[in-house]
């Protein structure tokens, strides 16, 4: 069986085609700038799990349907062909950002589910409408395939109510669903399971602090394999400092922006989602650039790095308390996997929590799951490369093969 994983954004479609049961990647790629003047496709083909060829096409892609049809054509024809018949793709797994309380598991999509998803769009207006478009066009292009939605929020549906509720009037929750949901759940679930398996610990008794540091950043306290607290809330804006998002701040800032600075909601939205975080402090949202400036003693970059690190350390302390016992701290995503500097700064002087980094292991280059703690460290420190597409396939398999 073959499973296509689709991640639809407002102007992009990212995809990976997997062969099951091996879960081997056959092809991957992305359609970029859909509906814009310079749209195109980057497509890679794999043999025995390794990339064996790639092409870049500049073609007009007016909408997501045309984009997906072009993907199907690349999978079927010419020297990029990896399937003979479109019907070989039996399942399309879709990343959906917000499932609210309605969807705590991967879900087979039918017209009723699509309606429910549309009703939830108000909770994730930047993401869910694009995810829904991805499902709709996939239903048209891959007519015979099952469409499965996998939710970023689902892993966090085990948060207890005293964690997910905000201390605001009840009806905001009961009528409008205003609560913390948490995001990056597919990544936190994947890396925490990988870490447990790597350490030979039963996932159901594994306690970990999972730190996802990419463009978006979030942390999760995983107790006995389940999410019990996470740093993002109603939307992916809260918690840690990110590339362009602020993380936690006093919400009355928003009143100030409106009342004193006379900003409207669209301006506030842009300021908080696109122009805050590292970018707000340094003008740069890419951490590599900020680290470069930090090393040149730029004061704003120094401030930004200290803010970024301090927030992560504060959450480690909070989650150590929430968990009671920490088996492992896991670093993942673009920054977590690739920056020994950030990992070192985060782990410095955490002996109080039984956390001690081994500097040589931390700086040794590797793309594999690995341990980086000092031999005296009570807590294991791991770098685990995340793989959200593979986790979507894992979840699709759990859904479509009952009893496994
Ligand atoms: P992701 O969202 O997981 O793809 O992560 C993307 C982010 O990872 C980029 O914005 C970079 O800032 C960051 N990144 C990638 N490599 C490094 C590195 N070697 N050091 C610091 N940050 C990195």
C-alpha cells in the first residue's frame, strides 16, 4: 500500500509518498507560491530510502487543485514515475493544525467531518482553511483514496482541565472553546516515542520534556507517554519566544496597542504573528543569523539570545515540577537538532534538576537520534530528528489497520 502525506498551506503544498509496510519514502516535494506569478514545484525521487533524483519546475499553478494534479502527474509519468496507477495511493494523510476538542485522534474524513472542520476554522484562521482546501482537492484528484486527517492538537487532548483552562469567564470556554489546545503535537508525539524506544523504556512509563525549536517553538511535558502540559495555547502564539512570534506576554499589551496606539486587529495580528519574537528584537527571524550577530557582540542579538534561552529554561523548571520525575529532555526541529550552541546554553547550570551536558557529545555532528548527556547526568539528554510526515503515516496505519 502507498500513503501520500499532504501538508497544505495557504500558498503551498508539501508532500511525501510512502511505501508501506516498509514506510520507505518514494518521492517528496513541495509546490510553492500557488496563485502567485512565480509558482513552481520541487520534486525528489528516492531509491531504497535515499534521494536518487530531483527536478525543479517553474510552472503556472493558479490553485491547489492544479498543484495536486501536477504532483499526481510527476508521481505517475516520465523519469519521476514511482507509481503506475493513481489508485495505488490508497490513503492520503493530511496535516490539520486545529482539531479542537472534537478531534483527539486521526480521523477518516467524509462530508460530515469536513463540515465540522470548517466550523473550527475560526480557531485557526491562518491554517485550517488551507488544510481543508488540501483535503477537498485531494478528494477530487485521488477519488478512490481514503482521506485521513491528523491533527497537531490531538496529542495534547490529554491535558487536564486545570492546565488547559484559562482563568476567564466560563462561557468563553463553554460557548466559544477558548482554552489551551497546544500544537506541534505530531512532532512531540513522534520524538517522545522515538526517545523512549531508543532508551529501551516502555512508552507508557516514560517521562520527558520535549523541546521543539524550529521557526515555531514549543515545549511539552510528557508523563507516561501522554502530554500533560504544553507551552502553546489557544493558538501557536504563546509560550516560547519564536522566529516572528512573541510567546508569553501580558495580554493587556493588546489593549494598549488598540487604545493607546490605535492599531486595528489586523495590524495587531501582523505585529504579533509576523514581526515579534527574534525578529522584533533583532530584525532577523532566522536564528542562525541572530547567533552570528551574537558572536559579533551585537547588543540586540545578545538580548534576544538571552531571552530565547531563559524562556526555555523557565519551562524546563516548570515541567520538571509538573512531571515529578524526568527521564529525558529531548531537543528537536531545525534549531534543536542543529545548534549545539543553543543546547549548551539551555543545559548550563541545571545540575539542580540532574541535567548535565557532555560538551563533546553535544558538538559531535550527527543526523541520528543520540544521547548528549554527561555520564554523571541523572536525566538523559537526547537529540531526536523529528519526522512529522512519518508520524502521520504511523497514525494512518494505526487508524486503518484495526487491532495493531
Ligand atoms: P524548522 O522550522 O524546524 O524547519 O526550523 C527552521 C529554523 O531552524 C530556521 O529558521 C533556523 O533559524 C533554524 N536553524 C537551522 N539550522 C540551524 C543551526 N545550525 N543553528 C541555529 N539555528 C538553526
